[in-house]
C-alpha cells in the first residue's frame, strides 16, 4: 500500500529543505491530481512583495553582470550537483504534484541536470563574431552583455524543468532570475528554490542577495512581472491564450519576450514506415504524460494504403494501456491535472462525435481514487477529415487520426493549424523525409523523422512558430535571447575614413 499522498508530499518537502514559513492558513491551495486532495496551502506573495523582489533582483543584476561568466557558471555547476543529489526526491514530488509517472518525474529532474551541464560549458562559450570592415585599420566585432532581470512564468505540466531551461542560461549570461511558477504546482517550485538556496550558499558572496527569487501566486503576480519596467526579458510558458495577453503587454514597453505556448502537433505515417517503430513512437508521444505535454501528438495522418494495418493495432494499444496511480509500476497514464482538464476533454470528444468522429476510449476511469481525481482512458478518434476540435489544442490524451493520399496533402494538413510547435514523419523513404524537413515541409520549430514529436533533449533549441510564440529555449544559440548585443568598431589607424565613401572634411 503506497504512503498517503499528503503525508508523502509533506515528508519530501521537508527532506528537500522547504521551511514551514512557506505555508500559511490562506494562499494557494496545492493539490495532488493523484487523489485530488489539498496537500498544503502555500503562502502567496502580495503585489507589493512581488515588486520588492523584482527591485532586489535588479540590484543583484548590477553586481552579477560584473562577475566573470565562467565564475557564474560555477554557480550553475553547483546547482547541477545539488539537483543530482535531490533527483529522486524532487522527481517523486513532481509525480505527486503534477501526476507524472515516476520515470517521467525523474526524467524532468534529469532535464534540469542536463541544462545545468550545458550552461556550465556555455559559460566559457559566450562568443561574438569579428566582422570584416571596408575601412582600413579598423576592426568590427560584436560583444554580448548581460541583459537584466529575467522573469520566468511557467506552466503546470513541466513544473520545474522549464524554470531550469531559463534559469541556467540566464544565470551564466549574467542575469538574475525571478520565477512565477504555475499556481497549480507551487510545491515543486518551493522545493527547487530550497535546492537553489543550497547551491547559492556553497557558491559564497559573489552571488548577490536576490539573484534567484521565487514569487508564488496566481496570474496577477505574473502580470506584475510582465508590466514591471525592471524586468528586461520575460520567458512565459503556457497556453496561447496566456501568450496573447502577455505578448502585447511586453511589446508595449519594448521588453524582450520568449514565448513558449501551446502546440497542436502532428505525425505523418507514410507507406514505407516501419509500423512497429511507428506504433511505439505514436503511443509514447500521444499518451505519455496523459497527453499533457506541449509536444504531445494530437493529430495523426496515416496513408490510405496502410491505415487498416496501423489503426486497428493502435486501437488495441489504446485499449490495453494501464491508467492509474502514477506511483505504481506498470501504469503509463496518470491523472489529468484537474476537473477543468477532464471537462475540456469531454467537450472536445463531443465535438469530434458531432464531426463524424469514431471514438475509442476517452471515458472517465473510476475506482483509482475518489471523486476529486480525474483519470481518463486515452482516446483515439478516427475522423473523416481534419475539422472541428482537431484544429485546436485540447490539453488531454486525445489523438485524432485521419487518412491522406499524397505527401503534399499530408504536409498541408499538418501545417493547417494555428500552432507550430512539433511534428514528425515516419518513413523509410529518404525523399519523403528530406521533403518533410525542407522549406516546403513542416512549418514547426521541431520536425522529427522516425520518432514522435515529443521528448526533446536540451542540446537543441526548443520552441515553435506561429501561435506557439516563436521563442526558443535550451540548446543551440538560444542563450542570445538572454543577452544584449553590441557592435563595436575600433579604429587603430591615424586617419578617419568614413563608411560608404562619405566625405566630411572639416578645418582645424
Ligand atoms: P496557462 O496559460 O493556464 O498558465 C501558464 C502560466 O501563465 C501560469 O503560471 C499562469 O499563472 C500564468 N498566466 C496566465 N495568464 C497570465 C497573464 N495574463 N499574465 C501573466 N501570467 C499569466 O497554462 P497551463 O494550463 O499551466 O499549461 C498548459 C499550456 O502550456 C498548454 O497550452 C501547453 O501547450 C503549454 N506549454 C507550452 C510549452 C512550450 O514550451 N511551448 C511547455 C509547456 C506547456
């Protein structure tokens, strides 16, 4: 018999170093989707406190920007060490608070460790170009400088990893970080903050007070960060609805925005596909994290010639997958985050039915926990055409499947939605694979071949186009979003030739 959720969560919070002062009799109710029970009430920051935290972070910026980048990297190296030590405990807390199965909870913390490793190396690689100039005895180059306070707004479904993708990079780039986690997952945020405090303590006085701060509260606290002039860059992860509110507000004060918004990801299964591999790839991408990943596979286009081979097999997999308490071995699909998520799923399925969809699964699964928890069988929906709910993200385990006849038709269908996050093709045909990844192919930020659209690693830039917001986080050169670029031209000669042949001779 598993330890009761509340008892277990409180014990892990204590073990991870969260102080009792983080809790209060009123504030944010932190619940576990495993049982639906309230685990603790977390103290929420007032607007005045939130402002003071940002002001302190700005003070921290004035000194942190002068600390050499490799030394800043040492703080992130220590953070990585602390995360390694806390991996099992924090991973399990992710399971308790977000409802992920245990390997996914641990995987989330591993991703935090990975980005720390990446950022430590990056701290010695913040490079700029040297550029040829047309003027003799001149040198032109670009230098990258810290930008200012980095605000992070995160979603419930990656309650801690999203913070780390931003924080590890922002810190080595010379920026303080102020974090507004999802109001649905404050506990893992508190635990992460306790881990950060340990790394800061080991790092010593080079880290100014206020360098890494947490602000708990609802979206109003996020809005303060968005509007606050001292916050130079806001990385906001969440729904497209949120991005539509946050984006224009940031633009109004010319602040930088990294928007990581909703996805409506597709996969194409071509006639030559390895169907065993495709089946496994589709199953993980569509049902993993109970369909609550931004990169979850939501639309599947199967070539007409193989539809009847693949889809019945897929329906059997959907019927056999184990839904249940995510702490149990063998369970692959845990709970939905809350009642609203289940309502959204039911609505989308009703809409799909009205559009002629044939639904396999999708019902509420009883007998796992009480009425306050929401477990659903993942739904596979055969659609006569791409229409209705297929065109929008529903944050639940629903996979719509439809037939296609030509690759160009499949690519057009895939690109015909607002979101542009992730995509994939299953094919053994090189021409198809290359076309899919070409300028005429997928319009998404992520385009994979022979793997599903979800489960990225931190080495590549992560993010998407169109209604996904255009932001990039993690690997490649995403770090540039956290720094400001200066172009420097140096004249080491004794004359002053002007660019473009301009003559401006003065007497004297
Ligand atoms: P959400 O939009 O409801 O909330 C996300 C965060 O934004 C929360 O912290 C919330 O308090 C804050 N927020 C909401 N409105 C705000 C406003 N007007 N101003 C400032 N802050 C505001 O999203 P959610 O339900 O927590 O997460 C699910 C969504 O996130 C899905 O759409 C999913 O696709 C998306 N997501 C995207 C990525 C990505 O990298 N593209 C990653 C994870 C989740």
